[in-house]
C-alpha cells in the first residue's frame, strides 16, 4: 500500500462524506494537495492561528534570551576560574592559602 493512501486519500474521503459540518468548517479552512488543513486568510481560524504563532515566537525569544544569559554566566565563571588558577600559579611560594587554595596575602588576619 502506498504511504499517501492513509495520509491523503482516506482523509479526503472522510472529510467529503462526513455529515457533521463542525468537523472542518470549509468557510474557514482549505485543504492543500496533501490534505493538510490551512486556515483561510482573514478568517477567525487564521486570526487564532496567528495569535498562537505570536505566542510561540514570544516563548522562543524568551527561551533564547535565557539561554544566552546562561551561556554568558558560564563564560564569566570560566574566565574567573581561569584567572584564579593563573593567580594561584603565580603566587609566591610559602604564601598562606585558604582551604580552596586562594592566597590570603591581602586579608587582615588580626
């Protein structure tokens, strides 16, 4: 059996012979050649679809901005870690260190 038989032909038969007009309102929807329903421009279904698309774009934009902020924070942490490691390597020998290996030379120990 060809793959289009179920995907297109049976869908067309179902829609052609369906007695209930609320299944697909052909005043608001049109079917393309592959039997996918598309809203007619300016119809209530089109306005609803455009509103959903705008919400999806907003969510995607917020997610992208959050991801960019997280990446920037990770980059900053990596930079600080690298700078700390370099400072630790360049510290004079015998300088007191705290438990995480940071130098204590600039702290008042009184």
